[in-house]
C-alpha cells in the first residue's frame, strides 16, 4: 500500500491511498470465509462451500461491499501511521472505482490535522524563579509536629473545655419538628475541639462546659452539608461531657529524639529536618519554574486551537477524573449529585483548562520540531517496560500492539514533549520573583512538605482505646 499527502487549506490534508491487488484479494478472501461460515448452503457444511458457490448465492457486489466496509478503516489507519499524519477528526472518504482484485483499489481521505504553533521567543526567556529559604521557625514547626505525634492525653482538672482540648462525650440529636435523627448520636465519642470533625456550631457549644456536665442546644445544618436530607435542618442536641483531656507533650530533648527518630541528638534531628525541608522545597520550586517557563513560551506563541481538540481533551480530563473517583470507591454519578452538577456541566467547567492544555501541547510540539527533538526507541521502551510490570506480556509484545493500533506514536509524542520542556527550562533565564508572589509560594510549599519519618509511638487513637 502507498499513500501520498497533499496539504490543503484550513489545516486539512488529503491522503491519496493506493491498495495493492494482493491486499484487496486478501480482504475479499477473508470476507468470503466469514460469510461462508454464516450462510447456510444446501449440500455443504458451514464454511465448506467454495467461493463460486458463495458468490452465486450472495452476489459479488455484495461481497465486495462487505469487504470494503470492513477493510477500509484499517487501510486508512495504516496510511495515517505510515505518513505520520496527526488527524484530529473523522476523515471524509472518497473513491470512484469499486474494489478490483486485479487492479487494486484507490481512495482518498480528507481530514483535519493538528495545527502547527507559530513560536515566538522560546530560548533565553526570562522567567521568575523563587529562591528556597527554610527558616529556623519552619524547622521548629516541623519538629513540634513530630512531638505532637508522641503526645498523650492527660485529664484536665479545675477548668472548663477550651479550644484544642479533647472531650469524651455522649450526644443524641432530634429534629425540632419532633422525632429522633438517625445517625446523630454516639456514646463515649472522643472529639478534638476545633479539629473540624463535627459542625463548628456543635463544637463551639462544647467550649466552656465542664466534666460531668450536661447541656442541651440547637444546631442548624448548613445548606451545603454533604447529607442532602439534613441541609437547612434545625436539630436539638442533648450532650453529656464525661471527661476533658489535653495533650501532654513529651520533653523536646535528646531522649525524645532517640525514641521518635533514627537520630541521637536534637541538633542532628534539626539538621535532618532542614535538609528534608530544603530538598522538598527545591523540588517544588523546580516544578513551579517548569510551569512558568511553559506559560511564558506559550503566551509568546500563536496557535489556533481547534474546537474538536479542546472537546476531546476536556472529555479525556473528565474520564480521568471519573476513573479516580471510582478507584476511591465512589460512583461518579453519586459525586455529581453531592456536588450539584452532572457529567456535561463538569466537562464544560474544565473546558478552559482543556484549551490551555492543548495550546501548550501544540507549542511543545513546535519546539520539538524546531529543535529536532525526538523520542528514541530506548526511551519509549523504558516507558513501555513500566506498562509491562505485573503483566503477562513482554515489553516487546506490548510495543508491537501499540505500533499496530497507532498509540506507539502517541507515546513517542508525549516523551518528545517532556524533552522539549526540559530544553525550554535549560535555556530559560531565572530572574527574582516579586516579593508577594514569593511569600505566597513559599507558604504553599511548606504546607505540602512531608515530615521526617518517625517510629510509631503513643498516638491519640491509642488513647481513645485506653
């Protein structure tokens, strides 16, 4: 099979495809065998009737039409792969002559393809980059978090409940209109005041109570409450505070460090925490910088983003989100109902992000083309080897399947985009970030960091059991 590409206006191409007589013959023979198994021919067992008998019974034109309908999509897909065309919509197929096992078959396919971005400045662009700064306060905050993990709960005497305390209580709720409220009761419930575990109004009413005190108060559920049947409902709670406890922190000394970590002294722990905070912050800064570089380069380029690509990307994003929801044990429809939306509305909401993503992908494609950046076979096979993990198929078998269905080229494309982004980052010029943006980004980075691993100690959950 041969295929020639002709560029047309409006971002379209025409593929002129010529199928060899042998390929046509193979397609027709395959269809005749299939029909022979389906059609009952007197005097022959299923699938045993000769070709001429099948042709006489069904007609050659019918057989050729069926063969064409089955083979044409594959011939088109093969031509797309061989010519490295990137269609973004369904093709318009045209042919003048029918299948011919002696002459072969010719047809054309006109299809809209991925547009090419027009790049602006993309090498040496100035991009703000945040400096990594970990303060002594950041280190101490993280160590205090570790200290809190080893806290015990001690009984409070001589004062009432205050923010940050833990209380053990019984409670039971009933509707003001009358009747019990299912699920709104518990015994020996351990609650951290201010922890946000229950409604804020409920926790605020506990503040000021004493051990062994009883109280009755009303709470109105907010209109955005997860349980729809309770939204806007006023509920009367009867509460009995049995015990009041507070955190008893262990001394912050070398003995605590030995128990809570792999280190021997507080100074060693502080040094390790600082190193980890700096490494995590540096990783976060690198990610921020890569995103900003791509933003700057994309803003400097020009690209007409086709609506069909935006729609496809938005659909892909929603499908990915729904797979994530299912992996967490929730039905997407249930999520949409709780969120007050539906699949179509959610897809419309992500459309602006989808358009931005497509624009940046096209810009990266243009950078890869301009710089001759490609994904070599070793890089592609490295990614495929990850796909093969836990599979009974070898990486080579998976690679061949990907080549056959055209997704091998998509994997090459994704790798080349990452390499193009690496190129942009390596050639960008970091400049100081405005102070306000720096402070905001630093706080977000600190909040996302992971503390130094510590051995399990006495936890609040263990205190509940006691």
